[in-house]
């Protein structure tokens, strides 16, 4: 994975729990690098080890830690120079979801050695959207759920995200239902 993923995880932990906790997490994960280069690829296992160490250190299930990280990912991404690019791909969740795959395809061109996930958005008659998530990496569905929730927060929209198909339970890919909830006036 690109170093930006590890760097974002570091930022989340440091902002919420401090440098000492991050140092302990790195030690728990066996990670020696004090700084992650954002555009450098790192072995996936480094990210998986860090995420597992975060969950253990904070005493939460791994799925909860990944979901919180996914939500934070949107905050992190918006702070970066590519936040403007991301915002230009849609002015709301309904516009952004179909653009996810194109954004990842562009990243794949810029980083040929990095495997990117694929997304397909399918609008339902109800107005809800099915987001199909395809990845060679297993176990990241909670992160994707958090990203989708974070996208709603980024655009100031109230959405509900439910995973309706799970690769870990035998489906060939993960599917999320994104429902748009009416705001109370």
C-alpha cells in the first residue's frame, strides 16, 4: 500500500491518543520506520500489522479500528493536496460514489506497482446506492464502510451504510448499501 495509508493511520492515532501511544503501536507491530513517505509503496503487511496493533493497544475489535480509520481517511485525504481533486470529482455523495473507481484507476497509472481496489456504484430505484468493492486484499470491508461514512460527513450528508454482501462470508466481493436519510428540519 502507499505510505499515505500508514501516514494517515499515524495521524489519526497521534491526534487522538498522542505520540507515545503511536510509538508503542509501532513497537507492538515491529515497525522501525519513524516516518512514512506518502507516495512510496510499502508491503501490505506493514499496514495490516499497524492496524492490528492499534486495535490491541486501544482495546477495540479490529473491525471497529478499521472502520474508525476509514472515517478518518476522508478527513485526512481532504487535508492533503489531492483533497481538491477529490472534491472536484463530485459535489455530493451521489456524484462521488461513481467516481471512486476512476480516481483509483488514475492512481494505478501513477503507481504501476501498487494494487488498487475497484468500485462500482449502482443506483437503485429507491435512490439508494449499492457500492460494489473488489480487492485482492481481504479483511478491509470495515475500512471501506468507514470511508463511505466519512464521505457522508465530508459532504455534510446523513447517510446509513450497511454491508449486505461479505467476502469473508463467501461472497465474491463486498457490497454496501448506502441510503440517504432525510435531515430533520
